[in-house]
């Protein structure tokens, strides 16, 4: 049941043609620009849980940092980002970050090693009662509030990060790899908690390597590869299997799941700055044509989803 009041006609988050470049030094004072995100577009609605899946280096976490304005100073961002129809910018983000847009970060190093975790979770506005309630919800005893981060197990630290993000009544929750270090049962519980947040009317972006987990809870799944989206489709298409999907890489991800025999995909994802011309996936694709190696490939609608492939039908 939806309990929040966003206008569902306007996406909670809208990203159009996002590109991110890093200015880096090579030998001496020679500089070069490396593109790490290229022409990336997506939307997240209130009440929607969008899972972003892909291998390491595909740009998943960079997207989260771009939305929150946490990229380093040598990054250049182009494209258009809106939150509830209003532009996201350096002037509007400080009021939204942590209150309306919450991040569950990937690394437990985000915790302050010199501060007890209860105080960190409460932050500036949170009450002790709210902190105790969220700790209880995620299996953290009352004594945990008085511990420093070094005294936490990996799983406990991740649950503390989760509590830190959710003690505020955020409208958009971005979870960056929230389940490593958790048991399978606790990971499923965390996923169901995110699902509940979406069912309450919040927007949830789940960044994960675990396609199996994403398929259990997400509404839609975006497949990242080499800094862009190759396919965005409803969860049901992934559950149905390769025949319902559009892109060869998405089909290969399904084939690589344990229940499907761990079928490997030859080759590796290209590194940033070494992207091939034309289709980024062409060097690994068994269906490639000559055109795939030089033609520009845009994300296009296909069968109630989106795909970046010349030959997808």
C-alpha cells in the first residue's frame, strides 16, 4: 500500500544522457580524459525498485555518486538529472542528500572509526528512540549503539550502514552493494526490507552483482556494461529466461547463473579509456555483424523494455 504523496506522473529521479569523464595525469604533466559513463538514461518512479546489475567496473557505483554529487573534483559531468522534476545541482543537492535521498554505501569504511555507531546512526536530527527501533528491526541489540566500528563484525557493520541511511524518512534510497558479508538469510531479509520501502511509495535503486537476489524483489532491472545500459527490462523477463530478454549480454548473464549451469561468457569487459568503436559488447558477441564494429548504437524501446543492440528483436 502506497503511503507517500509524490506525484506519480513525474519520475522521482530522471537521468538523461549522463556522461562522466575523469581528467587524469599520465607521464609528467601530460593529461588525458577518460570517459567512464557514456550516454546513460534511466528513470525511477515513486514506489519502484530498480535493480542495477553488472560486473565490477561497469559504472554502477559511479552512477550513485553522480546522483548524490559525490564524484571527485577531477570528474566532469554532462547530461540532465532531475529530482521530482527539479534539476539536481550543487545548489539543490545539499538539502536533499541524507534527508530526501539516502545512500546505503558499499564500503563499511564510510563509518567514522572514532565515533560510537549509535551516535552515527542518530546523526543530527535522529532521536535515540528512532535509532533503537531501527537497530531492533535489523537484529542489532541495544548494546551495539555503544560500540565503535572496529568492534563490529562485517555483517553488523553493513546493518549499521543500512540503519544510518534509513533513520531519516528518505524518498529515494540508493543501496550500493548492501549484502556482501551477510548470510544468505540476512541478505534475503535486507532485500525484502528494500522491497517494503518501495511498497510504501519510496523509490529504491539497488546496485548489486547478485542477479538472483535482484530477480526476487525488483520491479525492473537495468544491465550495465562498460559505463552504459545495454538493457532495461521488467523483472518478469529475467525470470522467464533468455528467450524473453533482448540483449545477448543479458541472455549470457542468465546462462551464467548456478541453476543454469554456470555457462561462462568468453572475453572480458573493456576497461575505461579502451572502449571499442561501435557496440561495446561486439568483441564478445556471437551475433555480431560488421556493422556492429563501427555503427553508433543507441538505447531504443523494444517489447516493453529498452535495449542497446542493432540486431535485437
